[in-house]
C-alpha cells in the first residue's frame, strides 16, 4: 500500500556505504501522513529522510510541508540528542553529495523533449536529470547544498527548474 501510494521513496540499494543496509529491515520505519503528502523514513539509508510532496510542480509547497515535518521531528527529539552537524560541512549524511543542507530536492516532470542541450542546460543550472518510469517522465534533482541554507537551495532549484521547463 505504501509503495502504491506514489510517494517517491529512495531505495536502499542507492546507498553507497557497505553497511548502510546492514540488518535490513530491523530498526527501520516509514511514517506516512494521512493525506499521503509527507512521510518520514527512519534508518533507510540516512538516519532520517523527510519526504514532502506538492501538486503539479509546487516545489515550494512540498518544501514547506517537509520543513513542518522536520520541525516536528526535531521538537520530539530529546535536546541532548540533536542532529549531527559539522560547523564546516553542515549536516552529516551518508551521501557526500548531501553535505551542507543534508537535503535533496526532486521534481518529477513530463517533458516532451529532453535532448542533449536540455541536459547540458540542466547541468549548468546545477540540476541533475534522470529518466523516470513512465513515458516522457524525468526526475530533476538539486545538486548543491554545501555552502547554502535550505531556503537558498530550494529557491535556487525552483528558479532553475522554472527556467529549464519554460
């Protein structure tokens, strides 16, 4: 039922660290909101993965939803056990690409034409492009978190996607 919900759960096989999937599935969990627009994955690859969904390209709404969920999780944590943060590298994550904000933003888009020039423009805008399941569906992903705040990263990604998709 959870997979059928359409929530974009990252798969454990994407974890590059050899111990990332150790003892699978013990000590893991998925918590999904009743409206199925947000979820929290615990110990899937990173210790915590917050998913926020938006309607029809509403990356800002999805980001806001994810921030509210993350704030609720932080509030529920004991104050002596905060998230692991390095003053220079930001949030500590399994993936070095997520250093800084610890955040990856994905946008699923239907594109009639995603040729080499589109992929080159995406690369210049710090957006990765991957083919997704389904006809003409592409996944656009933010690539830069180090040296930025979460809001900066989200804003830059929204602006880059708006330019790429116009």
